[in-house]
C-alpha cells in the first residue's frame, strides 16, 4: 500500500466513523450487504488517493513517508 492509499484509508475510516455515528445513516449502512460496503469503501479510497496524489503534484500539499 502506497502513501496515498495509506492516507486515503485513514481518511475513509474517519468518514465511516462519522457517518455511522449519525442516527438513521448507521442503520442504513448496517443494512447494506458487506460486499456493497467494501465496494463503496474501496471506491472512496481510490477517489481520496487520487485527490491526494493530484494535490501533491500541484504542490498544494506535501506528503512524506513519516508516520
């Protein structure tokens, strides 16, 4: 997993935590099939990683390999 995907996964985890903490949405999320949840999460990771990569290429952000 590259640095963009690593960061994107962390961001995705925080988004999931936020939306599943909201009444109503948590129940809908839990009612989704696990394959659908996985597909959504993987798509979010791809989108976020793409945006992070583009932002770094445009010198908007600087991402180091430091944890």
